[in-house]
C-alpha cells in the first residue's frame, strides 16, 4: 500500500493506493479555517474505512510544495514520522506537477498555478509526452499575476488551487489563449500524488528523509492573499 498526502492547499487530501495503482480510499476536505486540525483524524478514518493497517504501507508519497506554509509542515512531518517509524522510503512530489498530471493526454501546454501573496502567483508549465508522460517546460516561478501573460505564447490549459477566484482572472488576462480545466479538476487530489509516487517507487527512486524539506519558493508574508477567498496560503 502507498499512503499519499497533499496538504499544500487548504483543501487537503489523503489517499491509499495498492502497488498495482488501484485507489483503495481517498479523503478530501474543502477549504476552511484551521481545517488542518482534522488532518490526523482523517488519516485514521481512511485506514479504518478500508480495513487496512498502517503496517501494510510500503512507502509514503507527500507533496513538498510550493504551497501553504502550515500545511506543508503538517504533511511532511506526518510523512516523515510514518516512514521513519516503519523503516520505509519517503517520496516527495511537486504540487504543481501533481496538478498538471490531472490533465493528461492534451497536446496543449498545461499551466498550473497557486495563489501567493503580495499580488503574486506561483506557476509552472508542463507538456504531455506520449512516451514520458507529463514533462516540465519551466521551473516553478513566482511572479506578479499580471506578468503571467508574458510566459504564455499560445493556447494553453490552466488549472489552479482556487477555481472561483482564479478562473475568471485567467480568462480576463489571457483571453483566447486561456482554456480553463473543468472546476472539479482544480486543487490537488492525493490519488494523483500517489500515482506519481508509485512511478518512483517502482523505479527505486526515493528521497532522503533528512534532506526532504518543504519547497516554499517565497518567504513568509502576513499580508492578505490577492485572491482572498481564503487567505491561509
């Protein structure tokens, strides 16, 4: 079994997958204030719901960022505790890469983004390759939202972590070049994190538990999120 964890967004999610790739259980909770207090009870409920024991785990795949400062620390701390206690490997997964992999098979570039502060967003651009799967075209970048248009040279798919706030702004900024993904694909599913983790697990490609740290990409800031539906990012 693989335990997959996403706490990079306020909509956290947890999933259990078999080594075959089948999703056994998945738990998602919508954004809300201080919702990480329900994180550990949710982990226990996932195991209970499918009658599995934590000792069945072979690895833990966890999102390392970019994303919520508090959330990344919560998820990574839990993942490290489990893997160290059980003596199993840990695998870190990029939040933007996980989000992009929820839009497979399209021939257009896929731009994934997350709200930041100070009027900025964090984004990356990916492209589907029939042989390699989703591959990166850019590194993660933090830019003022209005500057995003300078990085998009033609039609592209977009998805992010806040459909209600981000989708209309993306359409307004990029006009005909913006093809936004359906709302149910926005935010990160832990099952997608687990699938990416499984690929690395089968290749014996693991991370060092001591070297794996949150990837914030920006310094802390106490000012409000420009997308402002939930300022906890």
